[in-house]
C-alpha cells in the first residue's frame, strides 16, 4: 500500500496508524515511507535498516533536523484508527505517539521543495524498546554525519508546546543485608525486609529538586520501581533489594546523578543498573531561539527522557514539538486532536518558508 | 539392606542416615523398619503408605506413643554419615533431625519386650514438606485409633530437654495499593512500595509477647518473610505485597491469631494464607508429669511448630524429647552427640521399665 502525501495531515495520520508497526515490525511502513520520499525529486533518500533519512541539499546557511519514530507500543484493542463523528479526534494506537508527528514530517517533506533552511527528515525504528535497538541511536553510531545540523526538532507528543531538553534517568539496586534465622526464633537473625524500611524512609522523606535550567523549570523524581526479598515462609530473610529510578534535571551529568544516589543510599550496597543523561534545553542557541519565536507559545521543560538527549550528545540543540499529547501516550484510549495536527504543520511550514 | 537393632544407638543412627530418605523417597527405609519390627514377636506391625506403626498389647493401664519422622531435608554434601575420630560425634544429613531419635525408638522397641506401659511406636514420612503429605497427619485422618494413647513423645531434636507444647504459625499477605504513573511525572501517581513503608513500620515497632503458659515461657515472633512489588523500571507501582509470618504462643487459638493480625494490619488488605494452631504444653497432665519426673531436667517451651500439635488435636498431651540439637537442624554441618543418643535411650528405657 502506498502513502498519499498530498492528503491532509489527519488523513495521512490515519493511513500511518493503519500500517501496524509495533517495535520490530516496522519494515512495511519504512518501505512505504521510503517509496513515497524517493518519488520526490528534491530529496536525497538513504535507508539503514528500517530507518529512513531524506535530505534537501540547497546549500542553505542552516540545516535543521526533523525526527520521529515510526514504531508504536503493542496494540490494546485500539487498532485500526477511528475518527469521531465530527472528525475532530482520531483514536488508535500511535495516533498521539507519534504518527501524527510523522504525518507532519511527511507533509512538510512533500510540500516544501525549497525550504528556507536545509532540512533532514529522519524516520527511525524501535524507540519504544531497549536503547540498543533504537534506530536513531544506531544511526548516531554508524553514520553521525547523516544527522548533522544546527538544530533538531523531535515531533514527540508535546501538546503543541515547545518542550525543551529532557531529564536524565538512572536506575539503581539498593541491597539491604540481614542474617537468616528460623522464624520460630527470629531474634537469632536480622530481618533484611524490616531493615529495608530505612531505605523506604529515605524515599518517603525525599524532597524533589525543581531547578531552573536555561530558563525552564524541571521537576526531579525518585521512586522505588521494584522491591523483592524472601526465602521461604518460615525463614527470616537475609537480603532485600529495592530498585529505584531517579529522574534528574539536566543541570546534573550522569556522573553527578550516580554520585548523588551513592551518597543518598550510602549505608547500603548500591549497584547502578543503567543511566541515560538528560539534555539542557539550549533554547538560547540562535537556531533554537528563532524556532521558538517562529512557532510561538511559552516553552516548558520536558520531564521524561527522550531522544533529544542523543542530539545533545552530538552537540546539536534539540527540542520536542509535536501535535500529540504526552499524558495519554501508551494508553488504550490514545488519540490526537485533528486541529493540533494542522496547527503543528502550519507553524513548522511557516518557520521553514 | 537390613537394620541391626541389636547394635548400639549411635551405630544404628549411622545405618539409618545411610539409608537416603529425603521426603518422598522414604520407601526403602520404611521397608527396612517394617522388616526389622515384624521380626519382633512382641509387636503388632501396621503399614500405611510409608508410615509404619508397631504396638505392644500387654493390657497395661496406660498407653504411650513414641513418634518420629523418617524423612530428611535434601542432602547438602553431608551424606553419608561420618563419625569423628573419637566417635563422640556423628555428622550427616538427618543425624540430628531426626534419625538419632528414630534409632532410640527402634532400640526401645527391640530391647523392651515387656514395657511397664503399652507403647505405640510410629515412624512416619514427609514431615519436612507440605502438611497434606505428612504421614502422621494422614494417619490421624485415616486411622486415628492407631494413634490413641494417654501421652505422646515426639523424638524431635530438643537437646535432651523436655520441650512442651509448640507455638502456632500463621502466614498472611498484606497488600498495599497505590496508583500507577510514569516515573517522569511520579507525582501523578501514588507509590505502593513507598506506602508499604508503613507496613514495615508496624513490623519494626512490634514488641513480642512472652506469655507463660502452663508454667513454660513462650516467645512470639512477627516477621516479613517476603516482599514483592514493581511493574517496570519507569512505572510508579500500584501494588506491593508484604507476606508476614506470625508465630503465636499456645494461649492463642488460630482464630485469635487471625483476628490479631487483621486488627494489626487493618489499614490494608489482609489475606490469611495458612494457619496451624499451636499446642499447650499440658505438662500438668498425670502422664506428662510422670514422664518429666522420670527423665529429669527442667522442661522448656517449644517455640517452633511441631507435630505435637497434631496429638493435641487428638486430645493427647505430647512433648518433644530427643537427642538431636534443634538449632543445627537443616544445616549442612548437622551432627548429633553420641552420648546424647545413649542418654535419651537410657532415660526412656528407665521410664518404660
């Protein structure tokens, strides 16, 4: 099935949603995107796995990157897509996260043969799964030159606002030790689950930092995301593990975050499981400032981790700006508002014209 | 292989240990015990599964039951048995729990053709596993008359002291609820693991009761034996379950214990997983008092749950009295002291002569 890039953004979003593309199964959709873009003479198209990159080469003074992932989370009885009776809302898996953003990218690629800035359009796979499979990550390693630019926009759901930077995320296992004993003589041992109450006390009394970074207010979080312990129904357990997830503002590096967590949980064994740095919003960079001025609205901080951090690693300022609504991403009732798709396309087109 | 009941208690213990009989695999040992006892004309032998019962029928005014389990926990590089160089200690799986006690039962059955009280010797299987497989439990349901008596002695490890009664045991799952959210916006949810800190606070501040029951001091215990919670590394969890084990003194019934736990954890969902009542020591009953006077020493409370509770259910006063050492039961270094086997046999023989 071919994609019709001359259709309006909402119609194109519905067509994209109806190409099932759960992570790992993006090939048919990537093929259709590649075919549609290859037909446009003003774009040079490259393919790597199921990631498609299309670039103008007009010799403009600035190059910007518009990027989005084509995969979705698994279906939850919300496939295929469905418009409401007024055609003001489109429901279905990936409508908000983020095929409406992909539709905007494709509409701009189609309708702007001579943008005022050179544009690199990136359509990548496997964003919803482990980082090692992420198409943008793989491309940033195999062919970073294809991602070069002065500024990047990720069309992730942001409710039509500019969301700057992102918070980092760290997971660590806190292991509390005790001593085994039979529960009939529990005073011979030391209960590690009871002792883990001290770890929970740290979490319960923790006050989130809300630093302002480059003008945007972030909001940190520290949560137990798992707890496990226990040997048998008649044994005082000698080990309890609390896994915590620390979401840290982008004024802290990954190393800062790790040091902070090790200090906070110093009485116990701390094992860092993974860490992904955040990204400063960088809205003071000239390319970013002109983007914000062009699309309007008040920028706000992005709290979740997104692939803007990958652009930050490559030294490219990046923001999230897309028609979807982040709060309903990954829910069975996911939808996108049709006017938001049109507004996003119009504002980006104005910026690039 | 046949058992030689004319050998001394330590030699017989070693022979019994060297019949591997992990729970469920007692048949060869039960066969050997049945053969050895059937050869003794003063005993009537009955078999039910891998449980063997042998009885004198001398028409005495009193009948006592001597009982022990023939199974062991799984081997832990402690098989077969081994004497130390002075032959003062015998090491190996089941030496203390409780083949030394089984050896004493067999020695008494062999050497006392005309005891002063009629004796029922019970050798049963599957004590170390779930209650529904326990040979004594099954016999108490299928043929309780075979267990009839005025008094019972379980030759469980008790360090050569009389241990009276036993504490009950109850397990319950305490479920703490919260509300899911993405950890990047954790304040949108309610972390159930953090909230479980309140359950751990109850456990940490709990003061054990130490009631005196029929002259013996018990010592209760309340412990978390398992904790679990967590959905994914980026999700605020909406459920955390703490499993607790309450060991309660025998002045409380199973219903009392359940009511107490439901009250203590009233703010949360409480699901009782299993409960086994304790048994009062009953040392004031005439048969028990004469036993204590005969074997000497100061009786103490049994804190763990044992099969004396089954005799209590049948209305038969019962105590634990055996040569093993309860503190090292189920450990890889399990052993029994040779003089303790002899002393136990001699004192019981004196009581029954």
